C-alpha cells in the first residue's frame, strides 16, 4: 500500500490505515480517517500520536468513522516555523482541523492531554460535538496540588527537558510505565521512538510537562467553559493503575459531567486504549448502544461504575 508522505519506518501491518495530510494554518497535519458512521475524533496525549489508537480504530471502524490526528511536532505531522507546541496552540489546530474537514455530530475521544485539548475545541464549536469519551485526563488548573506541582517542576524543568531532547526519555520511560496490563513490543516502541526521532523533533514532547503548571490560564479558560459541554453524554474510561491521574481527578470528572457512565479498567495504566484495547472498545460499544435514560431516571440515578 502506498502512503504519500509517510516514512518507510511506519509498518503497514501495525498501522494499516491510509495516511492523510491536511494544511491547518500552515502546519502539515497527519491524520487517519477510517470507516463510516458516527464520527469519533481520537486525540492523543504525550509522547504519543495517532498510532496509539490503532487497535481501537481497527475494531471500531466497522461501525464508526474514526478520525485520529497528530498534533504538529508529533507523529507524522510537521509544524510551521515558530510553533511552540503549547497545548493552547494544539487546541487551535484541532479546532481548525474540525473546521477544515467539516466535521459534525462528533464524539470527542480524548486521552491525557487530548481530553483538555479536545474539550477546548468542543467549547469553541458548540453544536459540533454531541458526546464525550474522556480517558485518564483532566480539565482544570492544578497549580498548588503537590502531585502535579512536582511533575510540572521536575519533569517540566530545564534538566529533564534536556534529557528528553537528548535521549528521548519520555518515550523510553512513559510508554512502558503507562502500560500495566501488557508489555509494548519492540516494534511498537520503535514507532514511538521514530516519531520523535531527533532532538529537534523531541521538543514537542519536552514542552508538555512544564505546561501542566505554565498553561494555567488556558486550563482556567477550559474550566470556565465546562458549563457549555457538561450536559453532553459522557463515557469516562479509567485505568486505575495510572500513576499520573488519581481517583481525585476521576471523581471531579464524574461531578462535572452528570450524564456519565464510568468504566474502570482494572490494572490498566495511562494509555488504557492501548493497554486494554478490547475493554476500551467494548465499553464504547456498550455505552453507545445503551438506551438514553428518562429525565426521572437521570435525576434519580447514582453514579454508575462498571468494571469490564
């Protein structure tokens, strides 16, 4: 299969999708667009790319249109000169991407940073997003919380940024640590390493940790806009062996989105969709097909939690 603009190191068996490219505000944004039906917009975090979603896409494209992009600097996307790789900039790109493709009736599927970035886009395009799937993510400032202050200051500090650019530390550390149910194969690790294959390329990954604290204004903007999307039906997928996001973040998401279903994926890490893809896919299918509760049922029910 020929893939225009796709590097030879991408394995067509591991990533058996057509690579597409769109110009979004001067960036060359790589994405895959597979299947037909209701649209799932799949947004990755750090230090990943659309490759993260491959098993989910492979399974769900039978019934859904699965669209997954790479932020500029990640995966196979190329940023325009001067891009700083800030989450607020990525939110602008995702919003432009939705506009360029003319997407509507979209279900946001956001993991890690993809939740925050996707929620920002959803707030800017009311009426375009109909549902939310939020997987191990958050949507508010975390300054002052020791757990995140430590991460933002140490992992986001100058020394660690140097190590990321020089040795690809985030891929080599985060990807194995974020998979608790299974071990990534050497071929999978190669696809994450090669996507961030040079020190210049790894700047995109190096920037994110420090923004946990430094992008407070953007996070506050997203938090303020949650009232505009809080009514959307929401599936919360939660790997409970994640070292990044804790029960506190899960509980706050549940409180923020009253029309939610929570599925706990026991023993899964940060990258639940890759760590336990069968459970992730089954949860999306079950939630999608579940009958909508009546207003009386909705008011009376307690938080539903399930383990697959």
